[in-house]
C-alpha cells in the first residue's frame, strides 16, 4: 500500500492549485483485421508470394512498354534463334520474340484466373448460402448435384464441356467454373449450418428479420475469411487447369500469346530447342507457387493458433519432453 507522501507526490497539480490523479492512456485494442495483417506481414513466405504476384501483375499491366517486340509479328529470318542480345529469351518457330509473348501471355493467364476465381466464388458462395439456410428439398437437390460432380474428375469434365463449346478461352472458363464451384458450396453450406444455431442469428430471426438480411448481414461476414483463403489457395490450381486445357488446344488460339498455348506450340521443338517450353513452364510454376505461398500465409494469419504452430515449427524449437525417471521411463503426470 502506498504511503501518504508517495501518494501525494504522484498527484499532478493543476492551475488552481488542486491535485488530480495523473492521466493514464487506455490500452489499444487491436481488431481482428489488424491482427491478421500483422501476422501476414511477419510471414516471410507469404511476403515472397505476394511480392512475386505483384511483380507479375506489374509486368502484365505494363507489357506494351516492357515488351521489345510485338507478340504476334513474325520474323521468319530469325526463327528458332536461341537466347541472346537481340532476343533475350529467344524466338519461336515463326521468329516471334519469346519475352514479348511471355509478357503479353501473363495478361491473358492472370486475367483468366482472376475472372474464373471471381465467378467460382460468387457461384459457390451463393449456392452454399441458399443450401445451408433453407435446407429441405433445395438442400437435398443441391447436394445430389454436388455428389455427381465430385464423382467425375474435374479436369475431365471441364475438358468435355470446353470441347462441346468449341476451342476458345471463353469455353475454358465456362468449363472450369462449371466444375470448380462445388468445393466452395460445401464449405459455405457447412459454415451456414453452424451459424444458424448461433444466438445472434436466432435473435435476428426472432425479431422478424428477412431471410436475405440474415444471410447477407449476419451469416455472410463470418463466411468471407475462409472463402478468401480457399480462393487464394485454389487460384494456383485454376491456373494449372486453364493452362492444361490450352495446352490441349481448347484454350486461346494462335497467334494469341497464352502460357498454355505457348507450351502447345513448343512441343515439336522440345528436343532441339527446349527453352521454348522451359520459359512458359517456369512462368506457370512460379505463379502457382506464389499463389500457394500467399494462400498459406492468409490461412495462418486468419487462424492465430495455426500461425503460432507454424512459427514454432519454422523456428525449430524442440518439443517439450517429460522428465525421465532413473529407470529410463518417462515420469507419469500427477493426477
């Protein structure tokens, strides 16, 4: 307990001679978004993935200024030239600059992945909300459709849909969206079923709130973080699917520069000029890796317990061991 003179000395005098208690600042309360952002910025792998994606987006946006040549203009006299001073990444069978085609191909590849991810997220979240909230016959019908789609390999089904619609990047996007929304719908449905039993949702329903208001104002905000993580993790797989369909000739058609199409056009020259397949292959690999690193970072940032576990593992901290008895057996815990 403080002494009277110490307590008096801790009082702050005012202008009129009276003494008041010193002002203490209230503790700063950090919100969940701010805490998740801090954890994300501490994850070096996530920052590497984010930095790589930013560089790719900048290169795609400023491709007309960065590309030394036209991506579609042929130079027959310079066909199949290796990397050098005039052509940093060489030329293809028609003499088109590989670096220019790679930069312009980033535009189509990244834009197609972004549009596909947005359409899949919107479709999956909407169907999952309706299925989980209303239930009954609607939920049963949606789940049977999901079971049928999950029974068929997604790439094979997307290949069949794109083949029926005709070769184009639009057909590939339709085929990918038509088979990839099921994972989002199942995730959202499970979270909606869990949220419906929460007191705040039951209170809104008891107060007479409309179903649309309950779904979009009360339930949807709690569904967004896991969906964002899932979408980021799935974007690498979407790029692989779109590039695979383009490699099979169902995506962007020549002379449009697209990474999967570039791989397809480089097949005849793989043994004699392997760099034609290595360059777009490395671009696809780096982009997929960047999406995966950023997705893992977002998952750890939005789940503090998983983030602490990953931090402990990366720091190579030895696990705690129970003390051993003289006989070599671990000591039993009391109780």
